[in-house]
């Protein structure tokens, strides 16, 4: 009888694992034990970057480096990795300690994004670079195809908007950090002199600043 986890991996990732230990490690958070996904995440992050960079280089032959870079950073972002993870059901199979699960770890962008990258690393070690590339291209295809133009990061768009309006530069202030170590929440205030400030939260300081820039644009740049 096929192990349920192996059956999930075959359906979600497109191939059965020859080394079940790699699959188990990729799905295990450090709150469970030392044999967790952190080293595989390190590997998978680099493989994802290389595959996406090669894909964009071929897919958009007329675009300059700046536009390719914006596309790249979006596609390898924690948000997109977590979204792909949710689409293939990782929240249902990730292995978390009792407290980490109670704290919402199964729905944390940080954890889900890390597990997605770890699974890429595990597939690479288990089945080789060609299978890892094929998996990434299949799972990321909707993300690549739905972006008609290279997106500008909200912080970049805000900076350009402020400059066009002859306003002061945006100032981001970290207001605090809450939550457990494995699932932190950062709160940031964004101010531009002469306009009302906004506050936003994120799972990292960078994510909070991005959310604040997006909220500021929604409030003032309509």
C-alpha cells in the first residue's frame, strides 16, 4: 500500500521520491527536531533562483536587465513561494511542533515558503536538476504567465510617485515585533512629510514595509 505522504508528493510534485527521508526532512519544521528543512531550503532557494533567471532570460528576450530583475524578485518572493505551497496542499502535510501549529505555523508565509524551497532542494537531490527544473516550471507557470509587464515593487512605485509630486522621501519606522520566533509579525509606520502616515504589518520587516508602501499608494495616489 502506497504511503499517503508519498502519494501526495507524487501528485503535487510530479514524481515519486526514491529517498523518503529527503521528503520527510523537507516537510519538517525545526520545532519538531534537528532533522528539518533548513539545509534543504538553502539549496532549493538557489536552484529556484537559477531556474527562474534562466526561464525569464529566454521568455523575455527583449527586456533589459532592470525589468528582468523586477520579474525575478517577484517570482522568487516569499509571497509567491507561499502561494505555490498552498496551491499544492503543503499546509496539510507540513510537520510542526504542537506550539508552532497552535501559533498558526501551517498558514505562515515564512514557513510555507521555506518548505516549498526545501522541497525543490529535495527533488534536486533525489531526482536531479532536470526533474527539479520541470517541477518549478510546472508550478510557477501560472505566476509567469499572469504578469504581462514587469511589475515595479510598491516601495519603488511610491518613491517615484513622491519624487514626481516634489514630496519628501518616504520614511519607514519599525514600531515593533510580536509573535513567536518561528512566526513573527513586524509593524511598520510609513510617513511622508505633509501627508497622513500609514501603518502595516508583515511576516518580515521587508514585507511590512512593502505592505505599508502599498497602503500609502492606495490612500494617497489614487
